[in-house]
């Protein structure tokens, strides 16, 4: 027999239902909404166990309602982490023409479990600096629906991750603005294409915030709705990040760049944000379709290691 892929092996080895001590009891799980813009903590759940249909359905509903779920006190290896994440969908594997964080030279895709660390040569894709608010893989044809980050090693200072509720941000706009932006499409250019070209460096670098029509494009851009609809709840959300080079389709340059700047300032308001102070063993599972996330910097000499799994999503609508 041929060797199994890591994902197949993970599910092959996963705990089975008849191992009753390995089956999560749904009644032990408590979901506690966070007072504020978004998020809920999940207590009493061991993500390393086999999960019942009732549990996964409850978690999916909670995710759709709260947009981020925080699982406390987890201890998993990569295979167990993959097996848990796979209950919620397929692993995000973009084609090689859409480079993303951690895309590998040889395969053209990122690994299933991506180390996000500042240790040189061990997944130091994002270093220790600030990360502007973004939705993972927004610049691809089919951005991921959700991602999970699992905290393994944390710095003493800084490194908090914040999530922004882009449904609330959309809802808070005045009716005239909503009516104006509802039918617009936005291209978000891939910062990893720019990083690989000679025109810029390390991700955003000095990338422009808006592309004017007389400026060259870097790589392909995919037009998605500026206001997207959540596939399960039907709620509308702003689909725009803080820092990528973007362009409104069929729109005046000056007016477009001003509109985008105004919407960006609006999105980042504290009333739409939850800041997470990581504890070792936390797994945060978020909906990329209707949230953004950003990270505060931390001292370069302090080690930080999280592991990310991203799940495949649909073309935004
Ligand atoms: O390091 C962090 O807190 C966030 C990193 C990030 O944006 C990601 O893994 O998608
Ligand atoms: Fe991210």
C-alpha cells in the first residue's frame, strides 16, 4: 500500500466512537459569549477526542453566530489538530498561481499545518512585527472560509491578535452609503505576488493602498463583492482589509481611493474589535468571510509559535 497523506493518516488514526472514553460528551461543553463585538469561549471540549454530530453542529452554529470561537486548554499534535479542523471542511490548498503565506517552492501550496513563529527558519513567515488587519487569502479566487490558530509558545509581552466584526461594521454604515456600496466589486491584489516581484518587498512594504488606473498591476486580481453575504446567516459584511492594494471596478480613481480610505477607517473602530490575550493551549477558530484580524508586535528576542490551519471556502457572493 502507498503511504497515506498526512491528512488521511490523521483521520485514519483519529479516536473512534466506540472508544467511549475518547468520545466527547456534548453535555460537558459550555459556550460562553464574550461581551463585546464578537467571539465566544468554548470550555469543557477536548478537541483531541472524537466529536458527535450534535457537538460539531453546535460549534458550527456558534461560529456563525459569534464569528470566532476560542477553545481553551488544548493539547494536540499536528495530526490531532488536522483531524479536528477537518470536521469543518477541506484544507485550503490554493493553486500555485495564487501564492499565499507559507507557499512552498516545491509543491506550490502551503503545508496543511503552518507554523506562524518568529524563530528563524521555523515558520518565521510573519516575523515579530505588527500585522495589519486582513482576512486570510482574500486576494485569491476562492478565499478560505475560516482559519484556526493554536498557541504553543507565547512571548511575555505583546503579540495579541485582534478580530474585527465586519458584519457590525457594515450594519453601522448609514443607509445612503450601504445603498451606494452594495453593488460594487473590489479587486484585492495579492501581496505575495508583489513580494516576489522586484517592485516591492516583504509583504506590504511600500505597496500602495489603492491602485490608480495609470499604475501597473502586479499579478492577477480577482473581483469580489465589496459587500459579501454570509453563506449560512445571509448577513452582509464589508469585504475589505486594512492594507492591501485594492481597486474598485469601474470606479473613478480619486473617488474610489477616498471611499476605500473612509471605509477602512470605519472598519477599524474599537467597537467592532475583540483583542485576544493568548494563553498557551488556546485555539481560536474564526470565520474569515465576516471578520478581519490583526496582530500587535512583540519583542524579537521572545519566542512565539502558533500553528495555523486554513479551511477552503467558496467564491465570495
Ligand atoms: O500571528 C498572529 O497573531 C496572526 C497571524 C495571522 O494573521 C495568521 O496566521 O493568519
Ligand atoms: Fe492571518
